[in-house]
């Protein structure tokens, strides 16, 4: 891509070439496309960041893990009539005895087969994800999308825009056969993906939608004006509705090309075609492309992860849900599933529907804290002794309830939670318990247990002091979210290994829980001497500056 200084000129010139994604023999038949990108863009309820910024070290070279291989190869292009180059990543421990899925990753108008390597370092990014078990081992092919004999990004790069349209034929007729003859790959559509940035994003959408028999996964990052109109991309919405395992669209809110992705996303939403739409705070820049490639690679070829991520209509909760009734003591935590919400009011456990109507409530021992759901049961962090006591006079437990009846079914003592169990989360087949903290301690602790509540390990968060420790916990968007008391209240965000990513002035000390459609549930409440304590749930989304921010509409919308 051109430098940021010339990017405005890039956008204007590319707009004039908006028909370039159509095969050359069809260009004359295409209706003119509107140019000009109105500023500022009008953002709607769909336009939100459903995946937060990943940590800065996602492309760090790590000596302790296995590494894949990045190599430049040549292939004979019958389409262009010359020998062309490809950059190919093969995963760690690649072997011809195993067959791999393939992601075809396309560059922008000013780049070539090395551009992704410069902007996002896919080799290290994939090495790290694969080592963490967060991506399927795959082959990534980075071709040159400028299908002409001189395919270098030199001179007036916009003059070569028609060659980007020719590339679709080169990809299908020459690139894919070359890869499948040289590497041990799976050759069905379920194991073939296409994605790209800017001009390559438009190519990926055009080629992916236009060749659904070839590709089962599509990703468009900051798609450029070469993107076909939604009506051209999706000629049969009903047929397309269940055709792809994943359609990923992303753009930055400061990107002058935002309207192109918005228009595509609105069409997919209108026609109920499942997709993910991630709008972050970036512009038309490498940070956006690297971050969204990271999130895309965690889902591509992982059917269960993609299905879960696409379950945007599996649950519906209003922006503000008030729990029916009032209770003797204040709210300590919330969680929910597709059918119900669960509220812990210190001495009362409450189950409501998704609109807050009370279905069941039971009295419980003082002091019931935060809670989580797993395998049809509700797990509550409970302290029957002293909180925040430096001498460790807590009496920490996990109480377990049937999620249908709220009948108590088990108790597990967790004495390792030295200052009193207050919060609990479930992630990767482990329970993670947090709790109180004396005034002179300047770090927080997370206690790891297996599903039988056998203690595994204590983890340390270098958080600085938080008043009364951590009260609530949940894992979402590849990170932990911890709510703390204080004035003001504090939100701690860590990665999966409890490395601190951020400390924010945000109050989720009465409840924080993962939810669907890229959102979380954050609880508030108040107590009055005359009527008791109430609770309210708000849907929130991750935000780079404030940690979390309120969602504007229902999850279903």
C-alpha cells in the first residue's frame, strides 16, 4: 500500500476504478458506480468493535515455540503468459503425510506478494496462534494480485487496476493448481479460504462470493471500491444464506472507504446472511489489517469457533434489563444463557427470563458472590468467613446449583483463596476463582481449579492495589475482565495468561459476564433502606479507551 501521506490520493483514484473487480469482458456492461465518500459517515447500531485490540506482541518472534516456513516460489501463469511469484507460509512441523487447509491472502493496490509480510507478519502471527492452540495449522498463500507481465508495484499503480480483475482467472486456473501440485493440501471448498486487504479485500469478496463452489470462508478487510455492489456479490440471498462457514467484514471508523463495507454489511443483515462485522477505531492502515487477520485466523477452518461466533441471534437481551423484585442485600454477580439470566444478591439467588421477569428465587447463605454457568449448573463463589483479612480467616467455597431448579447440588471448599472467594469464571475446562485483598497488597490473585475443584495453580496479576480485591470475573474476546470496588471502581483487563493489558475507570463490580454477538453483560444496582436492593443488566462492548462502553441496541438487531 502507498504511504499514509498519499492515501487520500489513493482513495480518490481507486474510486474512479470501481468497476475493476469485474472480469474485463464484463466491464462495459456494468452500470456506473457512485463515487465520493461522504464524511462523516453515519454510524449505526451494527457499527461496533466486536473484537477488541489484540495484544501488541501477537507477531513477536518467540524462541520457545515451533516455527513454520515462509518461502517464495514460482509458478507458470497461463493467464498472464509468464512465470510469476508466490509467498507461501507452511505451518510448524509441516509434513506431506498430512493434508492442510489453505488460506489465499491478497494484498492492496500498491503492494505485491510481500505486502502482508511487511504489514502483519503472518508467519509469526500464525506460529503464535498455532502454538497456543488458537488456530488450525494451515497453509497461507500470498500471491501477486496484479495479473500482468510487469506485476511490480511501480510507477502509477492505479494504471494496473484492470490487472487486479484479471487475477481472479489467474487464481482459479493457475495459482490454486500450482499450490495443490506442490503442497499437501485439502482441495475441497470447506478447506479453502480467501481474504484480503483494501483492493485485495474487494478481490476476496468478489472471488469468494462468485465462486462459492471453490471457497467456504471469506474475509474482507477495508474493502476498496473494486468491490462489486452487494446485489452483484449476492445474486441469490436465499441460496447464500447457509453457503459459507464464515463471512468476515471489517473496517476502521476513520477509513474513508468505510461506506463500501457498510453497504455490504447492511445488505447481508437485511437478507439475514450470517456474517461478522468488526468496526474498530483505526483508519485504512496496517494496524487494522494485522488485528483483523489475527481474529480471522482464529476462526477460519475452525467450524465450532466460527459457528459460536456467528450465533448473533441465539440470545436476545435488551440494553437495560431490570431484575424483577428487590432483595435484602446488594447484587454480587450475573450470568446467563440463551434462555435465562441468573442474579446473585448476596443472600438470594434469582433466575429470570431474558427480559428480567423472575422465574425462581431461593434464599442462600451469606455471603454469596459472583457466579458463572457450566454444563447446566450455576457455580457461585462464596465466603463464610472474613473478607480481606491479612491473617487469612476466610472460609472460601464454591456452591453449585441446578440451573433449572436452583436446587443446591454440591459444595466445594477452596481454601487456597486466602482472602475470601468473591468471583468465578470458567474457561478452557478450568474454573478460575478470585476474591478479597488486604489494604497493603499491591497485586491480585487468580486461583485455578479443574472441574472437580482440585487446585492447580495460583496466578498473579501485576495490577497494583485494588480496593477489596476482585469481585467479578469473566473470559471473553481472548482476555479476562475483572470488576473491582473502589472510588472510582476499577476494571482490570488481562490476557489469557493474566498479563495486565489495561486498568480502566469502569464499574462492573456488581457483575460482568460474556454474552453473544461480541457483547458482554455488565451489572449495576442500588440499595434503599425502605425497599431493599435492585439489579440491572446492561449490554456492553469492548472499547480501546474506556475498556467497555454501553451498547446501543438489542443483541438481536
